[in-house]
């Protein structure tokens, strides 16, 4: 965003959506689906619906910021629950540093992701 490279930001949002998909598969301890085209065979309908609702921004600063914030609101509660269930320490200092960076560098970014 700082370089106004919106194409790169859109690509980054795709990587974040993929991270949500990978997290859902890992959460359910599922075997790799054998390809991205087989998600409905391994994820329950509510997870497919969740993935389908994740935003796909156009190369527009406001859309990119809103999309990434929404993806974070989906990702972080799932990731925290998994860390808790697996008795893995949550990287709270890293998360706090990321939130502070976003507040400073992208003030319109909503860091309320739970």
C-alpha cells in the first residue's frame, strides 16, 4: 500500500484467503484434498460458505484494505482457537506489533480482528 502497488495488494489478499482455506483444512486434521478443486469433498458446507464469502478486492486502496481486514477477522479467531486446542503459545507480541504497524502505516485499516 505504501508504494501504491495495488496489483500486489490484490495478490496478497489472495494469499491470505488461501491461508484461511489451509487453516480450515488443518483445523479438521484433514488429508490434503488432492487439489484445490476438491474442497467440497473435504470441508463441511459451512466452511465452503465461509470461504465463498471472503472478499475479492479490485485494485482499489479502500477495497484492498477492507478485504484484508475482513480476512483477518475470519482467520484470527480460527487460528487462536487452534493454538489453544493444540496447547501452542499464541504469538501475542508479534500480533501486537503487527496491529501497531498497521495503525501507524494504514490508519484506515480496522485492526479489530478479535
